[in-house]
């Protein structure tokens, strides 16, 4: 599946739209705040009957993810791969698959542990255009990612890009 974020490079307040028919899959909302970042909420545009609209939340101050109502602190789900590696490992629980997430050349890649082929790619344009509309943020998810950890992977990619922008000196607008 390929989707785009409709709010330029602002990954904290956007709608995720399928490129095939421009339908909205998720909306991402982060309320503005003067003191730190308030939670970023990932809302499902078409939840199944009886399911809540909120699919996931990034609790910035508490340093935790919430997926479908279940909360876990970053310390339980995120580890650094190696001493000199920029890769991070993420795993929601012991019965789920783990992912290695890396950033290179304007693109985040999430791969299953011990595999090279990415299950998710998150392309972020890093060069703004002076006289034209900027390229959108593009998300590619494979069938494997969609079937197992779609919401978790989306939260990882949003979190990673937001942190990267904060550290680059061009923080994400809220």
C-alpha cells in the first residue's frame, strides 16, 4: 500500500491518504502547546463497528506508545542495535515480530529483524522547493506490515521522523 501525508512535512498534524483513490486512512492530531508536546493521536478514519476511532497515541511526556488501548513505555519496546549503529530495534511484545528502523537519504526503512528487505518505507522530502509545492511525505507498507503491526509501525515512523526533525534544527510544526 502506498499513502501520502497531506500536510507537507508536518507529520504530527496530517491526514494519511491512499494514493490510489485519495481516501483517508488515518488522521494524525497533535494539539498545540507552549510547554512540551501534547500526545499525538492517530485516528482511524474507518474503524470497524464497535472499535474505537483512536488507533494509537504517542505520549511524548510519558515516553510511551499506546496501540488499540494498550500502553507500553519506550524502555520496553525500543533498543539501540549496536554501539556505533544508528539503527533502532522496536518490538511490541514477545509474541510479535521485531523491527529494525534506520534512516538514510531522506527515507526511514523498517525491516523485520535479520532481514534486509524493508516492510515499511517512509520517504520525507528534505529539500523544500522555492517556487513550487513541496513533495509529500510518502508511506509504503507491505502486506506483511499491514497484516501484523500497521498501527505500531505508523507510530514508530511518526515518532522517528519527528525526533529527527527536532534534532535537525527544523522542528515539526504543531
